[in-house]
């Protein structure tokens, strides 16, 4: 695993996951654990399973799902795995909600000038 | 002395701020491209679903064994920034083994078999030739493993898939490459932000020192 590099994980709706799996990022490892999570209405979202895996380098997540687990994403400070928020079919990408851009915007808040 | 240090730190801060702005601008540009590519991919997926049927392009078609075709390499630089780059996974040893075992089931001899050939005519030379001919097909399965058709996720959805599904695959492949670039940019944005924060703190400390020195002079 270490020799071939890290994986890209996806947490998203069916079409997002299908698209990225078509692109070739999908993996079912020896323990039958996938690197993708198709989120439906009653899916329990736990991004911790991907954040804790050392074989994952980037996590792609639909922004509306990221909103549901914002606390976990904001608490994630490491560079690896990098979390990338992407749009979904029904929810277009909103830069003001993106955790990275919000942190960057925080650069110019009153707290940073203290 | 204090003033020149202050000027230097201000100049450094300005440089960092400009770099920060450039990185944000580049990030926004790449984000726009990524979003449009994803939309294009969804559109192609919908078109494929329209032509193949509603249930034919869904999570139900995912293979029972999935292996990645793309992986990423993360390199941590001296500055603390992480660079992500994608790499195609060309061959897999496990799948190679599988293909070879399937090939072993088939006929070992290449030519037409002569069933009634008497044993006494077989000389040592012929036996050697036969042995060498048997060695040849052992090489070909290894070559086949590199192009294992089961690996292509397009095949999960059928043999003759519509062109729109191929277009969707192409779009998402581009998205994957772009997402690695964006991840790199994101880490560099956060890194520059941290540098800026530290620079500002240093500048405020210098300003306080300079102000204290000025007040001391006035008091004297």
C-alpha cells in the first residue's frame, strides 16, 4: 500500500460516488472496507473512518454533507488527509461555507490583529 | 535600528500577503474549473442513464472487487507544505496471479495435437522444442494482466456502454487530477496564512519595543 501511494476517498450522493468510481479511485481492501460512502437519507455519516485511515490522502466530500459534520471537519487540522468540499447535484458550491476559505477569511478578522 | 527592523518586517508581511492573495485567486480559478467539470460529468451520467435505463447506472452496478486505478503521492516540503500528485496504477500483482491461474486451465500446447503419434518417433530434439513452445505462453498472461479488462469501471455498466458514459469517465478523471492540485493549493494557503499570522505577531512585538524606546527617550 505504501509503495503505490495513497487513496482518494469520497463521501457523497450516489451520482458523485459513481462518477468518481468511474474515474478509478474506488477500492475495496482486504477487510472489504471501501474508500467511498454513498450517502442516502438515512445514512449515518461518520467521516472519522476515513480521517483515521493512513492510506487515504484526500477526502472528497459533498458540501451539503460537510455541513452536517462541520464540527468534525473544522476540528481536522492535519494536512493529510486533505478535505476537499465539492458541489452536489442539488446543492451548488458555496465558497462562504468552505472550511478552508473560512479559515483564510479569518485572517482578516479582529482576532488576528490582536 | 528599531525602525529599519520594523520596515523589513512590514515588507516581508506585504510580500506574504501578496502571495496569499495570489494563492487564493488561483484556488478560486481552479475551483470554478472543478465545479464545471463535475457538472459536465453529472450531465454525461444523466445522459447515459437516459439511454441505458434508470436502474442501469447506479450503486448497484459497482463490482464486488474494486481496485484503484489512480493513487496520489503526498510529498511534504521543507516549508511544511504538502504537494499532492496523482499517479495511474498500471499493473497489480494480485490480478496478475488471478489471470495466470485462469490461463493455466486452458490447453498448454499451441499447435494441433496428433493423438496417434507413436512414442518411438519422439526424439530428444522434439522434446526440447516442445518444452520451449510450452514456455512461450507463460509470458503472455503477464502482459494481459497489465490490460486486465475487469479493472476498467466502465465495464461494470456493461460491455457496450454509451459514449456519454465514457465522457462522464473522462470528466471525472480530469476532476481527480484537478482535486489533487486544489488539495496542494489548500495546504499552501493555510501555510501562508500561518506565516502571515506569525509575521504580524512579530511586527506588533517590534512596534511595542519601538514605542517603549521612544517613550524612554521622551522621559529622559
